[in-house]
């Protein structure tokens, strides 16, 4: 798949600048700043309630931010209109913890829906794309299956394929292996490793410390709505702050 | 009871079915609009549809019938009893079907909207391609169940003199005065119309539950 950059390829693809997000009286994000380069793999880790999922969901506008600046694929989405947001979402794939496949559609229909409706792709082309992305996640034989006929790991791989079919510039993963038992986690993680190896820009919220250490270019540790520590994957071996030390110790 | 009287009852049954069908179709179209308004992003539409549902659910059907028939006549519109009854049934069914379908739409997990939204689909596309197909599946058992209510409630049109099954029974009874026989027969006819629908509704509901949908 060819990715056509809509901006200078050397600028950051995602840039948070002092981003704040509140739910009512609760400050979920208390001013976070970081940026992601093209081709970079970033893992966001932290306890539940640290704001990591919220930060991820801000990137494709599922959550709107209240203060600060957030630029995604060259577009300031803090002030984006609904149609501008839709445009950005075509370039940003997201995969959820609970897969969120459309249960009334077959695997191929799940994948072809957005390319056809949003990109206006004709049926034959969309079919080819669906075959391609399904092969990429190793599920070419499930083309006509319904989601309920698949295992959790397979469903999650279809969800990845569905996002890839839009040929995104950036992929977001929101705890995509958390609902899977250990045996099924592996097959999903392998697909993600392949994607990373293929140069896909990826931002993951994850509890998979081994994956974060080996695959991530950058690990971001979030704590109480702030970025507490950040560094390359090896930061998990030698945490600088007591909070990350404790988090890593509990996680292993 | 003569053959002619029996034919009269069967004709009345026909009118009952026609009235029920009209009410269901009219109420279906209006009810879908109400359901969509109830889940709309636009506050005024939500508010308007809520008001409609509250109003109609708070008024007895016979009163709606009186209003359509006599109320409109006073206002200068002389409409046949069937039309008044059909309009009333439509207004009535729309309020309930609207609520049933709103519930079905809301029963589709919010994450399905999120998945569609994240793929860049418009609100309309999310509704048409993702939410409604799942909501329809969920709504079939309660909708069929409500058709039973529509059939039975057509009998309220006796208050405006429309000759459907109940009224036909009343008229025959006035002639031969065998209320027990006649209204047993009338009741049996209603039962034979409603019972299969009730059973179908329960069966579909059980199937939906066993699928874990």
C-alpha cells in the first residue's frame, strides 16, 4: 500500500501541546505535550485512570480536548469541524479493546464498508483491498465469515484489517490485547509487530511490557493525567522515577 | 344467528384488520420519524418528539378517536369514521412504536457508533449501515408484540360508530339479543388474530436471547 503524505513527511504526524481534557470536575489530561514522527512506534503505558486511553482517543477526535493544541496529520483538530474531523479520521485507523466489529456484516463487508462509503471505492477495488488486508493479518480464509464465528484473536485481527483498508497514515491501538487470553494475544501482537516492521506509524496504549520494550521506539509513562517519564523501550529496564519503577515492578 | 349475520361479522373482521394495518403502517412511518428524532443530535427535535410521545401516551385512545372524528367535524372537516379511526390509530401507534424503536436503537452498543465514526462515516451512514440493521433485529419481537395491541385497540373505534368487528357484534346483538354467543364469537375471532402474533413474538424473542444478540 502506498501512503501519500498530505504534509511535509519530516514534520511530526501527531503533536500534543499542553493538552487538557476534563470530564466534569475531573481533570483527565492535565497538560500533556509530546509528538510522534512518521514511522515511529510509541507505547503509552500507565495505570488505569492515568489518562492514557483518553489521550489516544483525542487523536482521532473521539474525545474533544478543552485546552491546548493537538495537531494530527498536519491538521489542528482541537478546532476542527465535524467534516474536517471526518477527513482526519480517514488517515487515522483505530483498533479497540473490544474489537467493535459490526456483527451483522461478514468479515469482508466489515472491511469494505468504509472504503466504499467514505472513499467511494467501487466494489471490485474494495474487494481486492479486503483480500489484501485480510492476507496481511493471516485471515484470507475468513472472507465470508461472520464475526461471531471467529475467536477473539481473529476478530481483533479483522478489526486491524478493517482499519488498514482505509490506508491510514497512522494506527492507534487501545489496549487491543487486554480482552484476549494469553494464547490469543500472541497472534495479535505478531500482526502488530509486522506492521511496525513495515514502517507503519503506531501509537499503542498497552499493558504488554515485553512488546513495549522490544517494539516501541518511545515509551511514554502516564501518571495522574501527566506524562511522568518517557524514553526508548529500554527505559522499562531502568526506570528513572519511583512511580515507573513501581509500575514496572508490579507489571512483571 | 343467520348466515348473513355471520358474513356481517366477517366483514367487520376485515375492517378491523384493515384499520389495524393502516394504523401499523401509518404509525410505522411516523413512529420511525419519532424514534430518529428521539435519538437526534438536535435538541429541539429530541424535545419535540419527547413531547409528542408524552402527550399521546397520556391520552386514552377513545379520546383521540373523539377528537379526530367530532373535533375535526366541528372545525369544518367532515371525515368518514374509518379515516378518523385510522388517523387516531396512526397517532397512537406512532407514539408507542417510536419508543420501542428508540429503545432498540439505544440498545445497540455505543461502541458501534464509535467504530463507524472512527472509520470516517457520516452520522447518516452510521445510522443506516451500522445502527439501524442491528436495531431492526432487536426491535422485531417487541414490534410484533405491539401489533397485538394495535389489533385489539381498533375496537375503540366503536365510540365513533365505525363498523369493525366489535361494532358489528354489537349491531347483531341488538337484533337477536344473544350477547353471550355473539361476544364469545367476537372474542374468539380477536383471539385467533392476536394469539399467533403473540406466540411469534415470544419465539423470536427467545431466539434473539439464545443468540446472545
